[in-house]
C-alpha cells in the first residue's frame, strides 16, 4: 500500500504552503548548508522548524535536486503512518479480520490520502504523532518520548499536538501520569523556541510577511465576528469531504444510542477530540484560515470510533459500506469557483497537475511568455518552485494589466478578481480533468 500511494503521489509537484516549507526553505539550506537554519530570508521565513526542508536539502545534496528525490524522502514516513495506524487498530480491535476493515476505513479519509501523495511536513508529523500515541496507549514511556521528541521539532503545529497528547494523558490517567517522557520530548521544541527568540526575536508573527498578523482583529466586534466565523469553519472542516456521514453516525450513537456509557467509546472519543484541542483552540482566536489538514488525527480516530460502534447495529456491514463510500467519494467533490475549497485536502488535487502541465506546454508552443502571464497562489513565482526542474522562468504578479492570465479553479480567488478576469479578458485555451480546470485568458483589445 505504501508503494501504491508513493506511485500515485509521484505525479504531484510542490503544492500549497509547501512552496515555502519545501522549496523556499529547502533551497536556502541546499545553498547555505543543511543546518543553516538562520539563513532564511525574512520575506518567506514562517517561523516553523525546517524539519522537512532539512531532510530534503540533505537528500538533494546526496542524490540531486529533483522532484523524484523529494518524493523518495516522504516514502518512509508514509510507511510509518500505515504501520502506526495498524498498531492503533490492533490496540482497540481484537478480531484480526475486523482490524483489517477498520484500518481501511481509517486511512480512507480524503485529507489523509491527499497529504500522503504530497511533499509536506504533515506526513512526518502524522507518523511521529501516532508513534507517541501508541506509546501513551501501551504505557511505553520510551516510545512516547521518542514520538514527542520528533513531533515537537517538525513544526509549530507538532508542538501543539504534543500539548494535545499531554491533555489526553492527563484526562485518561490523571494522577498516574509520568512526566519523564514529556520532559525528554519537549527538549527539541524548547531549544528551538529559545533559539528563535534569541536570534530572530519572533516565532509566529513575521513582521514582513504577506499573510498578515494572526491576531489583528481591529476591534472587539471584529474579534467576536472572527471567533464566530472560526467556529463555523472548524465544524465545516470536520464535516467536509464526506466526513459528515461518519461524524453524524458517531454523534448519533453517542447520544441517542447512549454510546457514551461505554468506556472504550468514551476513551477513543476523548483521544480524538483532545489530541487536537490545542490546535483548534488556538485556531479559534486567529484571523488566518485554518486548514483541513490541521485535524487529520481527529478525523482518523473518529473513523476508528465509528467502526467500533458498528457492533451496536444489526446491519453493521451495510453501514460500513456507506461509511467508507462516503469518505472515498469525498475525493470527487468540486465546489463552484466562488466557493473556497481545501485543494490540498482531497485527491481532487491530483487532476490539477495534468491540466497545469498541459497549459504550460500549450503556452510554450504558442510562444506566450511566462513573464507576461499573471497567475496566483500556489502557482506564482518561478516554475521551479513548483516543479523543482531548474526552470527559473517567473510568472508575472497579477495587477489586471498583464497581457495574459493563467487561471485555475484551484486558486481560490476572491469573487471580485474572478469577475474582473471575465470582464477584461477573453478565454484563449482551457484544459479540464474531473472538474479541475486551467484556463488561459488574454486581455481584451479596446475598440
């Protein structure tokens, strides 16, 4: 299964925020030294530990700077996720045959599958999280410490998940909690934070970033509006891409079938929600958009809980088929252009790469210059930032005055930008695959 996911993922380039975490940070380490963590220019320094960038820069040094080598770095972590998830299923489910079905349901989540096909720090993050969780469940302090040790240095969100696991431990074990694994596991995270504050003076709020201050509300009314909106977004993230079916099934069983009275259901539900509690609590108070991938571990554990609850029903295998079909069908959801979609959160992103390459090839054949063509995140900047192919041609920054515009429904543009493009430009060429489109527009001539 690891090999299958890896083969499918080989067609993906650098996507979404990973143009920063992989390409920009990886390039800086590749050029200045793989441990030159202080070498990142301020304009793209996100303040996160450059864990994945360090691994990829080291692989580039050894085997060459290519997209293929970058994917190879991710493969061991994909195997690690599947291995640790199987171990979690083994802990909660005794029957081996049922364990296989449970495992298939857990890994059927669209956001998990999408992340495992991409080059992203979330793949090692998930691996180390489940290593730590297995250590916690099986009362193996050394395993818990090992998972926490690396989880806290993958990213700032990894540090938050460490805090979530501590809350889980506190809720499940109360006074019998062992502190040594957390002390050992916290060392890399604390060291990084101290180093960042000493050398940079900031961690999260990059004073020169273009993604804004995450706590800039403007007023109390602005804060309350943002907080309310974030609650709605958080709920949408848990229900999106087919997850509404297993989530509603879990809630129905907990409340109406009194599943809350069963200790094993209650334990897994607490783990699923509390493990990401630090992440979702902090997300409610910031103005930055929260990603679907922030809560993958909760999605997976709730899917496992849904499987365990099947025993409450006579037609459990019918329900199982409905659950897994709903999760897999989530990969085919395509929202209208004016509705923002988490494009890194389902396998729908796989279709983008084909039509993107088709459009670039068309432009090259027609002699349309890349530097005269505007485009948008996550396709902006140099082509090399996405393809890692040493093609340093750079797209123009959109102002509305460029001769050409490269558009895709993957870009999640503001409504007014889409309307301006349709008003001031005419369509030259388009490519489409399973609802994912790339379109080339040319500026209309003034009569």
